[in-house]
C-alpha cells in the first residue's frame, strides 16, 4: 500500500474517547423534573396559595396562610412569567442534551430573568400574611427571637434559596461549557495538524 493511501485512512479513536462528538448527553430526568416543579409552583402560587399554611396552637387552633393571597394575585404576571422562563429553560435542556454555546446563553439569560422576577415577587414583605408574621414573632419571642424573625419572613428564605440555586446552576453551566469548548478547540487544532 502506498504512503498516500496510508495517510488517507483516519486514525482509529482510542479507548475512552472524550471527543466532543462522544461526550455523554445528560438524561431527561433533570429537565423533566424541572418542568414539573415549575408548573406545580406556578399553579399553586397563582390559584392555590392559600393552602400554604402553618398550624398555630391558638385557642382554638388555627391554620393561618403564610402569604397574602391578594398580593400574590396582584403579582400574577411576574409569577406566570417566572413559570414560563423556568419551563423554557428546561425545554432547552431537552432539545440540546449537551452543553452547547446556545444552551449556555439560554441558561444564563433564563437564570438572570428568574432572579429578576423572583426579586419582583418576593423582595417586598407585603407578600407575607401579617398574621403569620405576628404569630411567628410571638411564638419565639421568649426563646429565640432571631429564629422567629427568620420564620416571620418566608419570602426572604425563598428569595435566598432561589438566587443561590440560580447562581449555582450558572456556575455549573459555564464550567461544563468551558470544558466542552476546550475539547472542541483541541479537536480543531488536531484536525489542522492532520491536514498539514
């Protein structure tokens, strides 16, 4: 066989090939779960927020809603947009299945919009039922007033959790996209060398 014919035969991929074309796609479980959670949260906040209650040992015992239902209803648009953004971001994961540049951009924009909408919804203390806040403070005022103050502001707890999750997701996507980009760049450089 001539040298020309030998150089035209592509090299066999080594065992454990980690090329961009062979990067394992992530499963459907995470994005599908994200879609379900987004739908459930949106539906509950828009139409059934009164079921988020805490039982207080009063006389008689009472179930007091955690949130101000009227305020939540007045925030229907940002709540709905929040749900649509989260659903859209997870649909992008289902379509792409790998950490492409397009998915990274969609995720970064989606996470930024999620944080903005979360601030619009939960930043104001008006969203908390005043009775809930009052009973929480009274319940812990003689033992752990600081803890009662935290529980009296569930909006702040939700706000911190969502922002933390969005930032963690952003860091994860950027890191994995950077790793995939390095693989693609290496393949491109190797391809140039082979052609030469």
